[in-house]
């Protein structure tokens, strides 16, 4: 179903101001959460599953999620990519229980139904019974009992999947702005450096807001502001794509050194603070455009980042109306020398659950969730930058958040 055909979801009447006024009910209502799974994750969207570099060899696999639906991403013996729902066709048990590995088949622990790397059913124990007794019916057809297969597509080594057979191509879904930004970061083969996982006690959309919000970073993150990795006064931009699905935030370190007086009364700017180990912020320039920070937020649940020399993808995995998991996968380039790899690994301390520029984000998600659990008809007031979704060539704006909510409202079929 497309947005026009979707029935109106009657228990929320969206304010006439649009995406700048968000009813708190969308963060707390289990029915809304269930509808999101149907329309946003299992519906007409491309969902990020992983990086090709995570499963480089035949037989490699990774278990992950499409929304809260467990799925497996695998590489076949011929090198092709496959994804399927991680649920046995027999009694519904999860077939793959490992996070990652290499195998020739997937075997359900419950009754040992066996599936190949493409998700096809290959074996059923006692299918013809024992000693002439029992067994499956004569008309049992293994070809009709394979795992539910997802449509898979890749762009620059990022792997996406969808359950919608009619959805536009991945390239069209990403659009020119995001494709160009991904071309810039994924400009050559990459190498995985490691993963971090974080469970956050809040609604997944609060983090989706956060990653589209350049306004907060100077005011929430002391390390960002004090050491100049990001400040709202830096040269930068915050744009939505034409379909309001995705956003791009960029900044250039060192472009606001003459504006530091603007921060003198801010808690997050402490000019007397120094680093015991200044090499934490040592590094090398990698891109000719001078941009030192990029946050790409792709709808519904992917964030791609460049912060100094750290490169990472963040996968947002809803676990319930007030819980989500955040999976960080850090990477470098396959041709990095030891010095550059050292910079990336040390700057990895900036991000992740306890990262010097990211630990506060999980906390603010949780304190919002705790505060909006009641009075669900109350709403946010999102107006920095004008309250529309037009984008901005500066960083004192919330326009990308507005665009996110307008896209969300339309896809969910909320009444205006």
C-alpha cells in the first residue's frame, strides 16, 4: 500500500502545525509501535542490515533485525547476498542464534530442520517416519516451507533489505543527496574495526530526532563544544532530501575560532579544560572538502557518521515502545596504514555507549521517555530555524526533525 491508500490511524489527530508539533503519544502507545513495524519496517522502506565487509566470504552470516523482526544476512557459496526472516517454518523457533559466523547450513535447534545459505529448506528429520510409522504427509513439499526471503540490494557496500516486492529501487529510495554523501565516505573498500551495542530505555524515534538535530550538540555535549569537534557556530549545513526521508548534517572544525565568546556562559564550553593525552584528537585530513563531521540519518533506522577520523554506521533496532538497541559498527579503509588505523581506534573513544561525544544522547532519550509517559496529548514545540522542513546552510536549526515527522506522519496515515 502506498501513503494514499493507507487508512487513517484514528487514535492520534496530528496537530495542524505539522511536523513541528509532535504528540507525545507516538512515543508511548503500543498500538502505534505495532503499526510502525507494519508500515515503516515491514512496509515500503529499505532497511539497513549490515555492511558487505562484515560477511566477506562464502558461508559468512550475520543475524540482525528488520525493525523487531529477526533476520539473517548471509553470503552464498557463489558470493551472492541473501536475507531471510530468522523463524523456522516448522514451529516458529529462531533458527540462527549466533550474532555472526560462518556455516554451510542453518539448523533449527528445536527439531533440526535444516536450511541452506539462501534460506531454502533442505532437510527434515524423520520426514518419512521411522519403521514405517509417522512422518510427514505424502504431499509435503519442502520447497513450500523455506524461510521467508527478503529482497536485498546494496549501495557502496551497504546492504539493505525490504519485504515490499514493489518498492522502488534502492538507488531511487536513497536519492541523489544521500547517494553523493555515501559516495564520498564509501569511496574505496573498507575494513571492519569492531562493534559496540547499547540498549537505551526510550522510544527509537527519540534517537532518530537526535541524529537530525544540530541544535543540541553545542548545548549538551561538553567534549564536542570545549574541544571544537562540533559547535553550532561552525560552518555547516543541515538538509533534507526531496522526499523528507533522509537528512545530512555537516560541520567544519576550526571555522569558528573567532566566535568563542558566544559560548563563555555555556556549561558545555570549559576553556580551562585540557586533555591529559592530546593524541586523542590527533589525526589526518581525509577529504578535500574540509568537512570534519558528517551525520547522515537514513529513514527509518540507519545513521552513517564521520567524526574526525572515526567512520561508523549506527543501526537503530526497536525492541518495544520504550526500548531500542543501538549497534555501532566502526570501520576504516582497507588501504589504511598502521598510523591511520591507530588514529581511528583511539578516536573510537569518542563514540559508542560511553563515547566522549555520544554518551549524553542515550541519557536524554531516557529522560524524555520518562517525562512524556503521561499527558500523551501534550506535544513537542520544534521551531528552531522557522518550524518548517526547508533545510538550512547553518547549524542553528531543527528543520530536519520537522521533515522527519512530516514523513512519519504521512507514512503512518495519521489524520491532520
